[in-house]
C-alpha cells in the first residue's frame, strides 16, 4: 500500500513538472551557426617572437594575418531540454586552452540542459559553457570594441561544471554554479576544492545591471589559498545611437593557507559607443588594471602590474553579418613590462584590423 501511494505521488509530481508536453506542441530543432574572425595586428614594440604581451590571449599575433576565432556551433532545442556543441580554432583555443588536454583544446562549449518547470524559467545545465563574468564576449559582433579589455582577458572565458539558472521575470535572471576551477576543464592536480559562482542580472528598457561572483582555489589542498572575485557592470543604451558600459572588477586572494591577509587586484573600465547611421559606429575604451602582487598577471622580475589603457575603434558593417573594424590601442605601465625589440619598455602601441563574418 505504501509503495503504491509513493508511486502515485511520484507520478503526480512528475506530471506537474514535465506534463502537458503536448500543449506546448514544441517541435525539436537543430540550429547551426558560426563565425570567422580574421585579423591583422601590428605591435609598434616589434616583439621578436611575433606575439603581443602575455596577458592578452586574443588577437595575439604581431605583423601577420591570422585567425582569432573560427567557430561552428550546433544548438539543439527540445523545448524542455537542450544541448550545445561548439568547436573552435584560432588564437582563442591556441592560447586560452593551452593548459587543457589535447583532446579538449578545440572545444568552445559542450553542455546539456534540462528544464525544471513547466514555464521553462528554471534550467539545469551541465558541461563546458561560457563564463558568467564580464560584459564582453568572444563573438566579435557582440562586442563594442575590436580587442578585449585586460579585464576580460584575465578572467575565465569558460567554465566546466553545472549551473542552475532561474528567470523569475523578463527583467531578472539569477544563476548559481559549481565548477572545476578558474577557467579549467580538468581540476588542478592535487585540488579537491570545487569553485562556486553566482550571478544576478537586471535588464530592462535599455539598461543592464550585473553582479557576478566567483570563489575558487587553483592550489593543491596542502597549499590552498582562497580566491574571491567580484565583477560589476552596468550597460546603458542612453539613446538609440549612443551607449555606455561601466565595469569594475575586484579580486582577493589569501597570501597563504589559513591566512587572514589577502592580496587585492582591481580594474575599472569605461566604454562609449556611438552609432553613425546604419552601417558605421565608433567606440572609445578607457581602462586601468592594478595587480601589485601579480596574483593574476605575472611580470618580468615580479614588478607590480599597474597599467592604464585607451583604445579607439571604427566599425563598418556593409551587410548584416559582416563586420569590418580598425582599432588603435595604447597601454602604459608604471613599470617596464612590455617586450620591445631590445629589452623592456613602459608603453605599448597596437594597430589592429579585423574582418568578421557570422553565419547564418
């Protein structure tokens, strides 16, 4: 009798969560999309190894035409379940995934998701997915600037784990996750400490406000230093043609296991974008990155990394999915950290041009 009652309760709960599938009348679909993002970059410091500084992972090559990102993505939508698989080539996987096993270095994303409610407002996704940190994207058409900010380049671009996403209304999205570490598909050797993250986003009437948090440790258990990271940004579409993004990241990491002393790094970013007609746009970026103790960005000789930067880009879109860009970028450091043709220097000038085609 008890078994029969439990079975009835289980069936009722199952039908409440996943029932009425026919009423949704959703036909499963498979979408194929992708992007080719080709660029030419010139570093006026003329580095001998033909690479831009070590803290930049995208658009990395100097004085050559190269592929930043070639991506093909499959997205399956089953209504109450979903899956994504993306395979990538170019500078992004070459430099960002260099520490992963060879078999996974071309995986842009690979995840599956299940709806936990009839209205598809609560989702559980697991696998490899894009990070919840920062306002930028690896997809050129989604960014206001050609190159990425130092902020974006030195926060996780991807995570491997599971996340729970709840959208209680059209304006609010809340997410919590457990992952294998700070931009890691495989957990660090000797580390049994999972990483945890969260995100709260409000988006309505041209305004987006976001707070993302991340707690992790990439050390072996015997040396575990706790890392706490917060990402804040606001994106404001002031008029139909003018927008502003204000971002600020701050992180803390323990000096040693069990220590009450933390080393801090932080970075503010400001981006302004002006559309000029239907095909043209220009964007200005101002940024500062301070990592005095080299928590995230190591430097030659271990000197403090304190760098201010500015960039200006002009975009032309002759067709909907085609984006042609030109950008000038300047960085200046308190200490000589930039590789030059001979020795190290305090400043860096970069000229970049790119052509990105997205499909379909």
